[in-house]
C-alpha cells in the first residue's frame, strides 16, 4: 500500500509539472507574462510555489531567477512556503478593526491552534492577513480561498470552520 | 420582445451575495415557476443599489417597492402576496433610519439626495447583458466620438467639463490626456487603475460589478482621444467577481464589434486586456501599477518622467481611475455644461463615497462635489447608530486625514479638504462613534502601512515602522512628552521625502489627529489614561 500511494503521488507531481510547462508555453512570447504565469502555476501546484517550479518559470520565460523570486515574494497572494488547503485571509483594516476584527482573529487563532502566518499541522488551514477586501458593509470579513464571508463574530467563526 | 407585467431587481453585488442573495434569486425563480408566474414576472440580477448594510435587497417594479434583508424563506410570501395578489409585504419593506417610514425606490432620502452619473446603471441593469447597457444609451458616446469628432475635440470637451481624476489626486483628466496626445510614439496605452486597496473603499469594485461596460466605453474613448489602441485594466486579485464580470463584458463588446478592429467602421481599433494584481496595496500608485503589469515587483518609479509621456513599456500611457472613466461617456453624450451644473466650480461633477463604520446606512452613495459631512451623516447616512455621538470621520481611506465634529460643515472636495489636513482621496468615509479611541485607531492605520510599504525608499520603510512603534508605546502607557514632537517632525519628513504617494500620505492621519484630537494624546501620555478603555495601559 505504502509504495502504491507514493508512486501515485509521484505521478501526480509529474502531472503537475507537465501542466506547469503547458502554462509557460502558453505565455512564452507574451509581454509581462510573469505575474499571470505565477498565478496559474501556483493554482496548479496547490497554494504555493516551490523552488523547482520557480526555476522552470525563470528558464521558460527567459527571466532571471532572482527577478522571478523577487516578484513571487513581493506579492501577498503568492507564497514560497507551503500553505494549507484552505487559506483564511483575515482583514484587519480600520473598518473591520472598529467592528471587532481583533476578536475574530483571536477566535480563528484559538479554534485552529495557530497564529496568523502559520499553517495547521494537518496542512488544512493557513491563517494570513489580507488588505481590505472591499466588503466593508459586512465587516468584519474574511476570504477563504475564493469565497468571502462577512458579519463575523467569535461564535460565527466556530461555525464557519466546521464547514471545511 | 417579451413584455413582463412586473420586474424584480435583485442585487447580486458583493455585499448582498454574502448575505445569500444568490439563494434568494434561485428561490424566487423556482417559486415563480411553481406559481406559473415566470412568463409574467422577470427576475433581473443587478449590481449594487448602495444599501449594503440592509442586504440582500430587491426592488419590485412597476411600484418600485424596496424590500431589504430578504431571506430565502421570505420569497414565497413575496411571490404569493405581492406578485400574485398585489399586496405589499410590509414587514420586509426597507425602512429608512431617518424617517422609519416604508419607502419606495426614488423616494428615499438615501436615493433622493444622490445624483447618479457614475452609478447611473448600477442596480438598474443586469451587468452581464450588454443589450441592457446599450438600451440605456450605452456606446452612443463612443460612436459619436469616433464618427463625428476629432481626438483634439474629445479632449477639449473633457477639459471644458473640468473633470478631475477620481483616484485621489484630483488632476484634471483632459490635461492628462492632452500630454499623451502630444507625445509622439508608435504605441500608446490606456490603463484603468482598478487596484482599489484603500481600506474602506469599494466603489471601483461596485462600478465594475454593476456597470462594467461604462468602463470599457470610457477607455475606448480615451484611446481614441490620445491615439492608443490597447488598454489594460489592472484589478486586484482578490476581486474575483469584478474580474469575471469585466472579462465577460469585454468578450460581449468584442462580439458586437464595439472593441477590436475598425470600431463603428471608423478605422479606429481598440482592445482591452484584464490584468489581475497579486496582493500589494502600493500597486494602486500609478508607476508601481505599471511595473506590476510589466511583470515586476510593484515598486514605484521616480517621477518625472510621468506615465503620460513614458509609462508602460516606456510608451506614453494614460492611467485613469475606474470612477474617472465611468464619467467619460455621460460627459461626451451630454456636454461639459451639463456636467458643470453639478458640484462646485473648481470640482465639477459628483463623487462616489463609501459609508462605513459607525453609521446607520452603510453603503455606496454618489453625491455632488462640495456636499458637507453633516448632510452625508444626517440626511443620507441616517445618523450614528444607537444614539451615540459622532467622534471622527476619516476621509479617503487609511491615507486620509481625520475630521472631527468641528468640520461637519466643511465642503467635501479636492481643494477644501487639504486645508484641513485631510484629502478626498478614494472617497472612503470611515465613521467612528465616541466609544473608539483615536490612539488605537491611528495605531491600526500605521500597522497597515508597515505591512504595505514596499521598502524601496527609506523615509517610508523606516518612517512607517517608527510611527507604529510610537503609537504602540503611547497606547501601552509608556508615552513621553517628547514623543509628540518626534511624531510631528517624522511626519513632516515623510511627507516631503518619501518617493511616492504611499509614503507621503501615510502620516496624514497622524498630522490631523495631533491637531484635532490633541487632548487624547495628552491623556494617554500625561495622565496614562484611555478614556474609552480601549487601550490597556501597563
């Protein structure tokens, strides 16, 4: 069983790399392709960018590796560190702050047993801060992967986490 | 064309979507089928009405009854009572905080005191159907420009209208276009700045979600005016719905020949590409945004040269905000004199504000420039909740200044607010009641800038961090008298020496609160007390 599982995983990893090559090929001759490529490649790899794929991107797009790495680490939507299956992006901007974001952050930290910036040991959740999500009408708000959630309080946080 | 006896407009904007408006739409559609009304009543998914706090919202026409806070389980009653029997469901009718009477669309203070130019279609049309935009006069202005006007004439009209950039700086749009028209190059670009990151601002998002074609039309007109054939819309990566709606709108416009080659048979060609940001507040600064489109770290460039002359890939580039572009088609269609009847002589037109924080009617409003804070709070915003007192309003997002109760009658426009150490900025209005602490909130603003400073120039990279440390120190009861002087002088240094608008504007709230809320600083520093109890003194 053990061997089979890992063989499968190895195949999956190769599949992913093949998809990465496809993405790079599609953007190869396009100006300013680096950021859209990083977006797509990160989606293929699952929430973060490994050194292996960053080198592929650098070689494929003919961009110096230091620029690829510099760009990947500049923007908050990219990560070069492993992140969980679900990324919880918490807004702590002023509009959420005055509506109780501090308690919401604490509730997430307590429920998941990690601090903002960390990932749960089972690799399920990562907690991050985000810039304003622009849904201040329902502050305090968070974004979990592509979905937004608003009007939160510590009780609702408990309910929300159970959904995943 | 099919005729319907009633239309139900349901907001599918970001805020209402979060409050289950999708479920309401689904329930409504299936309930209409069940009752055999689906041939008589049409459900329209619209963009934002602006009443975000009360969502999900719907308007039933022909009566114009607004229902708010509608839940899936309320749908059957609305269909049965209102759409079948013609009786209004009173318990769900939107009640205005000011009057507490049930109100109709177009008869509420919230809507009536507004002047909708930019938001002319938001909440009225289905943003995913191009024909609805065209039916409301859409793309007529573009047709008029490319078939009957010279580029210089288009620029003259925009100049004469007095339109000023709505991104924050308020630079005259026509003048900006004029620079790029005069610049000689084989390729020029139009860039729409939709990297809306200013905390508390969501106007651009709601314009893009509610009326995406108004941006496409504005960009195409700008392209014709300056001689550009290619446009980019740079949208924040977090705005997934805006990206989807805009891309759909671009595809539709291409299908109908309103984008692409030889538009209206005029020989003018223009196309638009959507670029998704990747999470960096500084990319709202125009040169940082350009760096990001080029696929680099979003670090600002030195100016001059300005983008109008040397921008994207070194070519002349017009960078305009979403709201600015949404004003273009109406100005071309109705003329500069029409536009100048709204607002003030130096700042004509309207401004879209987002009302957030401690205010009854949270949401999106569009009002004439020069309106006072008092009118916004008490006539449109419905006052401060729970009978608490108004303490502070921060204008323009976290990079804006903080106004106090003594500024309620200051006209809100680009020229007046800087006299009070504030700025109109992006149009975010964050209200705070008297239970919040000024030191705590400014500390929060500084924390934001520490995170968002790109690190390229020293005054901003170091300055934001040091400011935050001072606020942390004061909030924990360790403040000293000399800190006040250091805060003021560090702020002056940043305002003068930082490379871009981010660092220059970061200390705005420090400067304005030092002036208008000095007693709270004194209390924290000298009495080691926080009157609101927010700061935990060591």
